[in-house]
C-alpha cells in the first residue's frame, strides 16, 4: 500500500534533485493502480505544502528547497512577514513586490533568497484567510471598487456592475471575493450585503461580526445534534471516578456562564494535593460529529463587550458541559501532589464525576482570602480552610514560577460597563486580584502536567508554544528604557526580561513598559512541535483547561483519554494523529488571532461611542507610544486610548528621533516621550475608522 508517509520519505531520500511524476513511479516500482493513487496523494501534499512543484513540474520536499511554510502577517504599507509553522525559526521578511497578492493570515510557501537577512518572496498561497471583505463602495466613471476597511489588505476589489448588489457610492458593504489577485490580474468580487450605518453600539458590534466573518448562529444540524445529548448518570459509571463527596468550587467572573474548570485542595503526608477538574466535553462531542466540525471551524469562543459568540452550542457550553453548582457533571481530573516547596511529586489523570459545591466569583474569593471580610467568611464558613489552603499553595507555585524566569505581566485590560440599553457608561481598567492568580497558577500546573504526560508517552500532541523574542526587537526596548533612567544596559537578552519586569514594579511607567515588552515578544501559538513556552519559562506546555471555549483543549482531552491506561499507542493511530494535528494547530492559531482582532475592534467601537459626546472636553493623559506621525495617548480617568497627530503640534516643527524614540521640537526644544503626562483636548471622534483624535 502506498501512503503519504512512504511518498514523502522517498522524496526526501532523493532530495538531491526534484523528481518528475514518472521518476517517482519508476523508482518506487509502482503499478498503474498505485500510480493513480500517487497522483491523488501528490495533489493533497501540494495543497498542504508538504511537497512543492517547480515550474517544470518536478516534485521536492519544501524544507530541502529553501522554502518555508507559514502564515503571512501583512503590514499596511504592503510588505509583511511570514511566520514559519516550524517553531524556533525566525520570521521571513517579504517586500511588497514579493507578496504574490497574499492577504493577512493567508497560509503560504515562501522561497528564501537571502538566508542571512531572512528575506524572500511568496511562491504559493496554500490557504486563504479571507473569502469576504468589508469596505466602502467607490463608484467612479470607469469602474466600481470596494476599498477595504482593513488597512492590512493592500488592494481594492474590482466589482462588475452586475455584481454591485444595488449598492450605491460610499455605501459600506460586504463583498465576496470571486478571484484573488495575481501578478497579471487584480482581484474581483461581488457585493453580498449592504451594511447600514450603525445607529447604536449594538449595531456597531453587529457590523464587526459581519466584517470579520464570525459565525453567529449555529447550523440547524449542529444545534439539533447538541440538543440530543443528555446526561443521566445516576450511579457513577464504570471507568469514571466518583468525586462527588470532594469539596469542589468553581471561581469565575461575575458575568461568566460557561464554567469549564473547578478545583479542590487538601493536604497529604508530604505537602499539598490539588485536583483540577475540567469539563469533559470529549465525552459528549466525538470526532467528526456535526458539533465537532463546527467547533473546529470556529476554533475558539469570542468574547465581546455585549455578548459571547460561543464555540459550542449553548446547550453544551452553558448547560450540559458547564460545571454548574449542586449538579452532577462529567469531568476530566488532573490530581497532583506537591511537596511543601511546591515541587510536583506526581500527577494522575482520569475521567471523573463531580458536583461543585459553590459557584464562586473572583471578587468573593478576594474578600475571603485578602480582605478577611467577616460577612463573606461567615457565609462560606465550611470552605474557609480550603480557600486559605488555595491561597497558600498559589503563593508557593507563583514564587517558584517567577524564580525560574516566568514573565510577570500585570497589564491592565479595558472593561466596558454597559447600561440597560447596551450603551457604554464607563470604560475602566479591569481589576485582577489574588483570586485570579489562584486559578491562573492551578491551571498552569495542570496544563504543564498534561503536556509532560503526553510528551513522555511519545504520542503526537498539540502544544502551546512561545518562542524567544527576535533580538532586533530588544533594541527598541533599550532605546526606551535608557532615557527614562530605567536601565543602564547596552544590550538586552531574553533571559533578562524577568529581572527587568521586577525592576519596574510599582513605577509610574510600569504598565507602559510591560506593554512594550509584550509587543516585542512573538505571539504564542499552537504547534505539534514542542519548543517550550518562553513567557512561562516552561519546557513543556499545552492548553487542556478550557475545552468549552478552545478547540485545541478538546483535542488534548481526546489524546489524553486515548493514552490513559494504555501501555502502548498503536503505530497506525500515531500516523493518523501526525497527519491530522498540524492543520488543527494552524487553524486554531489563526482563529485565535481573528477572535483577538474582533475583541480589539469591539473595544475600539465602544470607546468611540463613549467619547463621541465629549468632543471639546479636556482630559489628563499619558503618552504610551511615539511614532514619526504623532503620539499615542491613554486617558487617566477612563481606559481610553487615542492619537495626537503631529500636525496638531503647532508651536514648533517636530522631528522624530528613532534612537531615543522621542518627538523633539526644532526651536523650542520641547519633546514628547513615552510615559510623559499631558493635558489633552478631545478634538474629533471618527466613527467610521473607530479613531479618537486628541489635541494639546
């Protein structure tokens, strides 16, 4: 039998030169039926990027031909970078002339012409991220175009008059891409929807969902399949450990509806015992079921200020799989023993049946542990010993993690407070207290234990990886720190990050430097290759603890279930997973970035709606970024960011110094730097671009 593994192994063996189809058939000694199967396999492998085809029709392995497979990260000026799918490889710079019309997040193959500079050109687009584009219709005398709203799309979309869908000049529309750009032909599309100008914040969020092609409603087949799923346990079934008598709580935010993790703690002879119970979504959702295929496509739940777009139908995410209080629920438990110093001694993994005693909130747990609130402690008197033990264990685990070099970011995040009509009445910095840290540390511990168990078993898995930062980006941080007097270093190494973050603790520039350091880091992603997690200083890490809202977690659950109790994993199953998991990891990373963009855009939308009636008002703010074009500022009283354009600085001619990252006045010697406090006036709110423009 001929298969992908045999074909790729053969091509690699002969990788001294690319081979024709006839060569492969001849050298492999294939008959006519096998040759037909080879042709089919080569088509699949070309589509996935495992092999490439030269202009002369010869086949070769991508890695042996100076080719890199990854996703394209576009820049608004036309150029971009290809982030390799293989962790640990540096990004490849793609000049504007070498993009082949690739769009942001497209999966591509790039030919690296200069390995020292890591510069190349895209030779093939494997998978398109966009099938639709949101933009403004521009009707000219000669043609009709859609001007994309996203600045990351470097071209306009030609619309034939018959495909305009009745849209008029300057209408906001959604256009479906009919043909993608090539070196000889511009892209074309047809209007599929006219977007009415948002009249309130809710319709603005609706527009963002349309723009990013997020799936709001579930297909009927998916919801019907979900409704058929039931739990009628009665007695604990065989193969599932009964933990219903164990004191267990969930700890989440006030507005949370999907509870996918619960915890229990205790003491053992040598130290602490921690149980992390995770909703057993895999028990209900099988491979390739309608619900599974839809979850795979979505990749993640999307959390917006006024709603959640869930990965799973609400019957599962908010009911059957949710670890609600006082209800028997199927879970997958990680049971870990730690000594008094917080060193993990062992870990067990098994399906379980739990019943959560309480649905706790971060606010309530903080009152109990930190504030020692009498009323709250009296209300949960029977759980006090457990909460105190949780706080104690969290402190030890956290100290150990920071000691090994884990980065301690304490970045404020915006929280939008809505009134009853759904309008933003305040945008504040979300509070992160000690109760958040407890859950964070316990989930990190469980994720590490699961990752190490899968890796030790020698089976394919999906890891959460985070590479070291690019050395070039570290120079920008030094240029900012020196003028602020926060560093005397001339160079910065990745291992210095943890000490740097400790040194700026409680300074007024802390949140800004945290933000800049975070921006210098590569983005964490999913991969079948384990290269560790730089940010957590973890050698082996995965995502296991949120299968209700993240698809990779559901996959990790399934793999863990398959290896639990087995002495050997079948070779056939290993090969199946090796073929299946890379695409899942890639798509999950891409959908995660799309969700983050939706969340970011929705926050920006809420900001402009919140500020639009405040034009002319004065505010106190702080400089959080300096560019040649102007200054990015953040207000003191509201978590609102905006831009102060260089043209608004009318008292002098200002020049940007890229060494100190400052704007300096040529005559007045006045300068603007990161961390500087300013008095600002709100000059304009651009509702279409979702931008807030300030003046001095």
